[in-house]
């Protein structure tokens, strides 16, 4: 069981908007630690998509956005494209474990 | 260009040992915390270990404590993961990962291609 909980899968049609949730607790997201998101395309290594809850690294399209509230965070992808089909992971820090934690990952299918 | 290149993976029997190395280039290695993250076949990401920029602070996830040791040599721009008492469930692709900023908990901006460790008799 992952410390951060994500839905195993989400799906959407091209052009639609989808959101992926990441639910934590008072010892990680709720303790005001930042949430980061990664995209892992099939057969590739993970790529940083969102850092510090809402920030996009250079080169990441503004179709990707992040938010955080209370003990949860979300990744939104608008204008879905076929190339967005990938696994997405949230990541934060947990003070009770004294280390980083990942969500279990969410597989995005573009219909 | 930042590059992280892992080496040292392979097939090992249960109870055996293995040392992974990661050669870093394209950034000032000695200024950044570094990490190991693993991914079992068909599974999600699992955090393994962290080491501070000067090597003084280290962290290992609970399931690796006492078996894995992270270390670094800033003079050689190298990161290491010494793994012992290996179990079948340690089979995974092990990624060498760079902290995004020189402070902590800022996200991981570069990932190596991974070193495959297979534990099997």
C-alpha cells in the first residue's frame, strides 16, 4: 500500500480534460510538503512534469497543471492528446517516515 | 547536458550482494542531494535512498534499512548503492536520480536509464 493514494486508472477522449488525484495525510501533503508529479511514457524513464505543487519545468506544455489543497493534490491535463497516454506518479515527503514517498501511479488511457 | 549513467546491475542469487554505480556529468555533482528509486517489473515507483550533497546525511526506506547503503564520491562524481542480503522482491530497475535544487524536497529533475537487478536462484 502506497502512502500516497492515486486512482489506478483514468481515461478520456482526445481534447477532453482529466484529473488525477493524490491523497495523502497529515504527515505528508497535509504537513505542507510540496507535491511533484512525473510522467512515465511506455518503456521510458520518469520525467518531471510538475514541481512544487503548481510549477511546470521548461518545455512542459501548459495543458498540464497541478494543484494542492489540504491533504490532497491533483494533476489536470486538458486538451488530451494521444501522446499523453502514460503512467503518472505523485511524490512528496513524509516526516513520520523521514523520507520521500510516491503514489502508486495512475495509468492514463486516451480513448 | 545532465547525464546520469547507472552500472553494476545483473543477476544475483537470494542472499547475495551487488553494488550499483551512477556516473554523473553536466552539473556540479557535489552541490546536490542524490537518490535511488526503483521500479519492479510492471509495478510503480518505490523510493529507496537519499544522500545529502556532502554525504553526511543518508536515508533508506524501511524495507532496505540494514541491507542497502548509499554513498557518494564527489571527487569522482559518482553515486553508489551497496545492496546485500538481496531478496527476490528486490528485483527491479534501479534509477539514479538528481534533486532539482540544492535544497531538499524540490522534486527530481533528472533520471538515469536504470540498472536492472534480478534476484533469482
